[in-house]
C-alpha cells in the first residue's frame, strides 16, 4: 500500500519552506503513517501567518482564519494551520485566546495526546517528537500531553477523544490519563451537544464499539451522555452471557454492522424496558409496550443530542419495530419498501439479528427468509406506493355511486392493502371487482 503524501500536499510543504517558513505534516497523519495506516487527511502546520499562506497559493479558502487555518486547494484540499498557542479556557470548551507562535514545540504542546503531538518534515524525513509520541505508539498508549487534569479542564472533548483513539487504535489509556478522565467526566456536561453527538458517532464507528461503550460506562461518561440508561446496569435480564439490560444493549450495539446510527439504535433498542417493567399476577416479568416507549425515549435522547429529524425517525422506527422475531410476510416487506425503503429494512433485519445474537441465539431462520424474500421482491416487482394504485377516487365514486367522503379513502386504503398482498391485481378490472366485493361488507366503511 502506498501511503506517501499526495503530491499536492508535499508541494505545499516545499513551497512554504522555500519561502523561508517552517512547515511540517502534523497530527493524525503522522500518527497514522507511523502505524502503517493510510491517513484520511494531511494537515500541515507552519510558522507562516495565515495572510502569508494565502499569498503563496493561488487557491485558498479561509476556513478558520481566527484559529490560523487556511484551506489550500492544490488541487486536493489541505488544511494549513499556523503554529499556535492556546490560552486558557473558561468553560472547558474553547481557548480564551489563540496566539500565533514561531515555535513548533509550542504548537505540539497544545495538542491533546502524545500520539497526536507528532510532526514530520517530509523534505528531510525527520520526526519532531518532543512528548514521546513514538514511544507511546509502540507502547500502544493514549497519554495526554502535559497534565491530563488540566488538559481535560481546558477542553472536555478530549475526554471523549481519549476513548475514541483508544478504541479506534485498540490502545489502552495510560493510567494517569485514565484517572483524570474519571475525575473529569463531569466536565462533559459542559460540551455542546453537537460535539458530543459527533464524538459518540465516531466511537460507535470503530471496529469494536462494544469496547468503546464499556469504556464510556466504566469511566462514568455513558450515563452522563444518555442518562436514560441509568438503572439498566441493575435490571436483570436472565439472558445467556448478558446478565443485565446494559450488557444486552451494549452487546446488541456491538453486534450491529459498522453503521454508527444503527449501532445507536442497537444501544437504545430496549431502553423502554426500564419504565415498562411489570410483574404479572403469576410472578412473570413483562415489558408491555416497551418498543413504543423505547422509540419515544430514543427520540428524546436524540433530540437532546441535536440529531437531525431524519436520523431520529430512522432510529425510532428501528427501535419501534425491533421486537418481532417471527416471520415477516411479503406484504409487510412491500409496505415497508414503499414507506421506509430498502436501506431501513436491511438495517432493521440487521438489528433484529444483532438482538438475537446478543440474546444468546445463533442462526435466525425467520430473518434469513425475510432477507431472501426482500431480494426476490426487489428483483421481480415494482415497489407499489398508494399513489400507484391502478384506480383512483373518481373510479371508486363512480363505481359505488357514492359522493366524496371518508369512505372513498377507506376503500382505496383497503385496495392498497389488497395489492400489497397480491401485486398482480394492480389493474383496473381486478381492483374494481375487489372494490365491489369490499363494499358489500358495509360495516367496514363510514357512510
Ligand atoms: P482523525 O483521523 O480522526 O481525523 P486526527 O488526529 O487527525 O484523527 P482531528 O480531529 O482531525 O484528529 O485533529 C487533528 C489534530 O489536531 C489532532 O491530531 C490533534 O493533534 C489536534 N487536535 C484536535 N482536536 C483537539 C483537541 N480538542 N485538543 C487538542 N488537540 C486537538
Ligand atoms: Mg484529522
């Protein structure tokens, strides 16, 4: 695998150096290169001031001028940031002031973890590593740069970032940093919900999100972000390998495919059990209505974390429909195809499978059959929406000799149900015939 920097990014470093500035690659790309991982983006740090960067290159966008960041298009987009020092923080969110500096070491000192506080000069092929980042890469440790308590106090997002990097790289958190995370967990309450949401999604996107969620739980962060989970660690479930509801929720999230939102739905899928638990007269524990309640709570959690309405509707639909482990009829699959679409259905089947696995099950024949049925429907049929019915309200009024009113819509709705079951009947003759038959059973309709 070729993981040398793109020519455009290299050229930027070279141009800056030729103009008399210091310029290096910095942060995540240097870390990833040393780990043999292809970097996602190549960030450049330089002693040049933002105005100087803008003068040197033809195509630039001032993306974060206040923080010294200029995006250079050469032609690929590379963020070029002036060496800076961050001064203090009043709210554990943002530095009070950002000062530009000529010192690369000062710039590296403001970075969160030693493994992210590395720079590399590609022209001389030298690493600048004042905080022992390479040793920590070898030791597989996430260690704060400087005093971890102070660093978390300055920006509480680093607490979540520590968990993310530990999980993504399969590293441990160094012990002093770990203790500081626990002592500082309360600071995460001060973060903007959007930043928490984005970090949570990134933690859910790692190959082993179960580790991330357990770590968040152990560090006292999970239930700060989602207080609705409180009590789940005490709710006995009696499932094999998952004694408590929290065990089951985390295992379900972890058994979902690599889609952060789907995994979030997995984490929340049984959250309604906490408030619906009842004991019947014969002593059985039941959770009547927990899917509905779970969807409501999932909506509340996600609205608080500022998710967009489509993501909320998606997760709520998954939670609401996760339960049924029996067969799914083709009629239901067709209805979902029309209303929710293929992706949501596939994700629902994946969630049900994850739930099944996390409940100690192995193969789930009903789910495999639903997958095969879905494939067959998609290969052989057109998705039928209510508006695709071969007859309309006028046809119905004329046929049944009725005037406009609720009954017309009711007949059409019944016809739609009929074609979901028998797609081949979606033609005028069959539907008019069916409408007459339905109409004969008058009790179904408002008249
Ligand atoms: P990724 O591969 O996820 O992008 P990254 O290390 O590049 O990982 P970014 O969030 O893109 O992470 O940040 C780039 C660099 O900026 C980091 O490597 C780190 O040096 C620094 N950094 C980012 N966020 C913070 C923060 N909250 N506090 C201190 N330094 C930070
Ligand atoms: Mg990055």
